[in-house]
């Protein structure tokens, strides 16, 4: 009877590793056979948690990369737009200056004609 008691103590002894109880395989099998599965208990799954954390991290990185790509494309477009607009404005400025010179010439001609007629 002494052997049976010590064997029972060994099978019921619980070893705690990283917060999860580890029973010997035979004791765990007997425990599940006697009690049946507990529908209210779900064992933590560290691998699944680690995988979901890594997956969430990669999803966040992909999101950040897509935002960064969008900002880069927007910046490139705005720089190109600014350069093209600056060039067009320079052309318009040149044409406007030429028109102003012609207007000055026409005004001077009109003034001289006006002075001759008076």
C-alpha cells in the first residue's frame, strides 16, 4: 500500500513551467478520462498568441509601408507639379512682359501722334 500512495503522489504532483501546469502524461490522461473535458476552460496557446502577435506586427508594418509609399508618391507628384507650374508661370511672365513693352510702345506712339495734332 505504501507503493500505491507514493505512485499516486507522483501522478498528482503538478510541475509549473512558465505559468502552465505540467502533469505527467499518465496522470493527465487519467484526469481527462475521469472528469471529461471542461467546456468553460480553454488552455492558453502561447504559439498561437506569438503567431498572432507577429502577424499583427507584420500587418502594422505593411500598413505603415503603404502609408509611407502614398506620402512618397504624393510628394513626388507635388514636386513635379510645382516644377511644371513654375515653368508655365515663367512663360506667362515672359509673354506678359513682352505685351507690356508693346503697350508702352503703342502708348508712346499715341502720345507723339496726339502732340503732333495739337
